[in-house]
């Protein structure tokens, strides 16, 4: 790492950050996974290195299907209140240590009912842990309930109804995720999105993680989301890009995860910078801190070093994340004020700054 790259990384570590695309079941500490597996009789590696190798997906280009396999063991370990509480708590602590000051935790409640928990009990467990950990860590945490493309539409309506019932517990968003190639049509779950929207939840949709001409993103826009999780393939269709801009839809992008899923071959080829510079609202995220083996500071550093984003552009994405966050206006205003106060007097964060200037 060069002297300038090291300086930029340390700056990014110190910078207050916001993360909108983050999955609970992709962020288990390997040590925690070892303990949970041994106490719950679940077949799993018994060494730290072995567990690390199972939880962390391959770094080289693969496929979305291969990447999704990395969630199988975490989900098996997350079937009781104690496990959900601990993993949520540790995720908030880990993000706070990386100076993340606002975070949205995504998870699919229906995946955690295999041993008798109800949807409401799953949401209660995560919400209670997130609230307590946020208070101790000085982090603002909101929750996004995720429905699955592969699930029955009626089940996803139930997930949406349960999420709405927990708005007072910090659930502010509703999402749809899963294997796009096998289940490409998100409109099958339109009823669930109607329930979530009517209940006051912010709407986001996973789309555009597969290599295509932007058609998956175009179809997702028919659900009228405020944000799209991923959406990198929108770069293949100028009309889709213009529609994203016109609607003010934000793309919550995850470059490292996209390399793992085979969306792009390398960070340097990721369209994040091109989308940002064409006027699309974008945010920078890890997707899964453990599965991608990366912190948000490291993800941003990759965008700086390999994509050529300036520190000012990364800061622009950070402030935009607060603008696009599923949070009440009072909290949004307080966060923006504190972030801008931190940045005051730092010339690199002023639009148009140039080291040559």
C-alpha cells in the first residue's frame, strides 16, 4: 500500500459512515459461530480457520448461487432468541468500531422459524438486541425485514404484516431478496409490498446482481421502490439510468460482493463510479461483512484506490446514504448535522476540490 493510499485509508477509518445494505446472517463472527455450533449440536468446522473458510465466500468471480451457499450455516445457527440477540449485538458493536454511525440491518424473518420461533418472536429478538446495542454504542440502527423471492407470496404478505406490526420497535424498511436467475419476477410479491408501503415502511428491492442489460432493475422499478439493493447491471441500459435519476431511486451498491457473485470481474470494472458521475444516487456498502471479509472502511478504500473515487465523492455517497435512509426526519437531520460538523474545515470533502488547486 502506497503512502497516499495508507493516508486515505486512515482518513476513511476515522470518517463517520452510514451503511444501508447489510445482512445480519452474512456478518457472524467466526468465533461466535464456533460457540453456537458446539452448543446447538450443529455439524460445522471445529477450528477457527475451518469456520472462517466456511463463512467467508471465495474472493474470485463466481456466481450468485455460489455466494448464497455461504448463508446456509449462519441460518442454521440463527434459530433461537439467544443466537439472534448475540449476533445482532455483535454486528452493531463491530460496525461501531469501524465508525459506522447509522446502519440498517437486513434479515429475512421467515428463515429463522425452523425450530419453532414465530415471525413476531424473530423480529422481537433482533429489535431488542439492536435497540440495546445501539444505545451502548452511540449508533443509530434501523431494521429492514426481507422477504424471499423463492417463498410463497402469501408467506411474504405475512412477513410484511409482521414487519409493520414492529414499526414501533425500529423496523422501517421492507425488501425482497434471493436467487434472481431462478426467481426473476419480483412482481409475484406485489401484495406484500402493498402491505409494507401502506404500513409506512420504506421500500427497497434486491435486483440487478446478475449480468444482464438492466432488465432486472427495470422490472424491480415496477414495485415503485425508493431504493434498489445492488442494481449494478443498470449500467447496461441508458434508459434505465435515466429512469433511476428521474425517479430519484438510490442504488445501494456493494462492489466486493458483486465481484464474488460474478456481477463484475474486478473492483476496477464495477460501474459505481460511472453511475455516480452520471447522476444516479448511489451508496457504498459491504453487503456482508463476514462473507465478503471486509469492513466498510476497507470497501470505501477499494473504491478510492481501484475505482478512482475521490474522498469527496465517497463523502458525497455517505451523505446521500443519510438522505436515502429509512429513518424519521428528526433523526436524519441530527445525523446530517453531526456528519457535516465533522467534515467542516476538511478541504478534500469540498465539491470540486483538487490537489492541484
